[in-house]
């Protein structure tokens, strides 16, 4: 990325907003801004449909889908998800939570979706709402112009053509590519958390009966936790989120073999997968958690994973991406129409974008702690604490639901429980510090 303009006289197209990336954040922001009459260009390096992990939506996604006009289309491809199941090897029972028991009873369910289908619905909706959507076009450079006069963006098409755009505003929704964050050297490893993931799709997985068939199941095990996400077509997404040291133990084993050996370390999950067949090759990713040191700058915003990525244990990724796009669209609209209000709008955007991941992160950093496991496996609704936590799990962290007093009660109970088991707490803290240490040269690509 440079800070100089493209050569004078170079041919380019103009737009009000250029969006980098056609995932949930980018497609949502493009749709909303195009609906408000702005000239929007969305550049997506891949062609939809394309594979993406992260299939579990939260109840808080549903009102956003309604506002975008895609609720029926998503319902048609979705598996109904009414709750979440936690399975712990340190407890003799399983614990199921229903979203209907959260503080706000109006969001009782959500969906599991195949992301190739879900993301395509969103990007086609952006095009239908008059955003210019260009696939197979990868951004190569962004040059911000002097005096906050916008930016020149250069991208390369699949056929080798190079094209430039002069835009008033850039939205980085490039996901874990973190286009601007990387080039601005704003992206930082999250020192409070570090994990890796291995995942694949299976057929024939044993599912829960009745209404809970579509629930997400979370399995703790010695080296981290597993997800099990049932999809509407009979496929099930299964993944292991592990401490970095564990993936290092793979050595030269094929990733499929290593993944199956990892599953065998969790007997309750292995039992669900006993009749199953792996339908896709296992894949993996490392350096999971990061955050950028800024959310915006002159003429740009970072949305969704382009700003931060946190452990997916509570399925917050798509919801946070889409919410950031709604807030970001409001912010850009204000900046373009009412420049005198831009500074206040950008500060509000910054507070919102930083705040929600912190809510989830407090739980994520402690989810493998024995005190937190005990509280999840034996929940108590002291002063509505359980309802408040379920609201967080439902993604209800941006609205006006008055959960925060009860969340403080839950945190107080956690700290009291940790103090009462001080020896265990100290050991768990030492182990976590050891577990999240960076491990150099973790191989994740080879299969």
C-alpha cells in the first residue's frame, strides 16, 4: 500500500465506496450503501460459490437478514438451530442451552448454513441492489490521496487485466487476508489467545433427535475443543480448535490421518462419528487470533475479520462481520453526506467495533478454565445471570437488552469460584500461559 496517487492521466473508474472482499461483511455493507444511493464497487478475488468454514449463525443474525431482504432465501438453505450442546470429559452429563431461555425471548433460533450458499446469497443480493460486483478481481494496491481526498485502488482480474478505481471511501472486508491491516502494519497477534484449527465435512454423522437435531455441539478435550455443526443437506462440519503446540505434533503425518487421530482423543465425538464418512479432505489454519491496532483512518474502515478474528467457540464471526457492516454503512453514509459529523461518527464506529469482540473474548479466554467449565455445565440463573450469558451466546450484544448488570454478576461468581479453588486456578492459569505460547513453523497447508 502506498500514500501517493496513481499517475496523472491513468484511466480509472470512479465510485463513492470501494469494498474489498465479498464475504458477509463486504456484501452486507455494499448492499446497504447501494440502497442509500451511493455508487458502490465490490471487488472479490474468488468466484462465488466458494468454500468457507464458519457455518453457524446466531439468533442476532436473523434481524439483519430481514433488513437485507434475504431472510427467506437463507431459511431455504438453513438447518434450524435452537440451541447449543456442551460436552465435557470432566463431567458425567451433557448440558444443552436453548436460545429461547435468553433475556430477550424474541430471538429463539438461528440457522446452520453451508457458507458457499449463504455467502452467494449475500453477494448476489448486493448486485441486485445496484452495487457493482466484480468477482475474480484481486486488489493489489491502495494509494490514499492527500488531504483526505479518497484513494486510488488497483486490482488485477483473473485474465491479467489491471484496473484502477478512484473512490471516496474504502471498506476493507477482506477477512483474514486483512489487506489494509497488513499493509499498514496494524495487524498484531492476539497475545491473550492463540489457537489453530483442523476441519472437514462428514456424511452419516449421528445427530441429536427431534428439535435439537440442528444444534451445534461443543466438545472439550485435552488439547482444546471440537465443533460439530449439522447442515441441511445431511453433511456435518466437524473441526478441532487446538493449542498451537498440538498441531506441531503432527510431524509428517497426512492431515486426514492426524485429524482422525485427534477425533479419537474425544470418545463422545468419536462415537457420533463412528458411522460417518469424511467427504472433504481435512484442512487446517494457524495463527488463529489477531487484532488490528485501529478500526479506521482517513477514508477507510476495517470490517469484520479484517479488523479482528477471535476463537470461534461461540460462533460469533458472521454476526460480528454483518453487524460491523451495518454500523460501517451508517458511518460511511454520514462521512460522505455530512463531513462535519465525520469525526463523531468514526469515534462511534470505533467504540462499537472494539466493544463487541471484547464481550466474547472475556468468555473465550476462560472457556477452557475448569471454573468456567463448571459454570457452563451446572448453570444457575442467579439474578438472571444465565439469561444474560445466553443473550451473549445469541449475539445480543449490540442492542438495548439490559444484560450487563447480570453479566457482572456472572463474572463475580466466576472470580469467587476461582478463588475458592485457588490451587486449581493457579495451575490452570499456568497451563493456559504455556498453551497459548507461539510455536514457530507450524505446518498447516500440506495434506
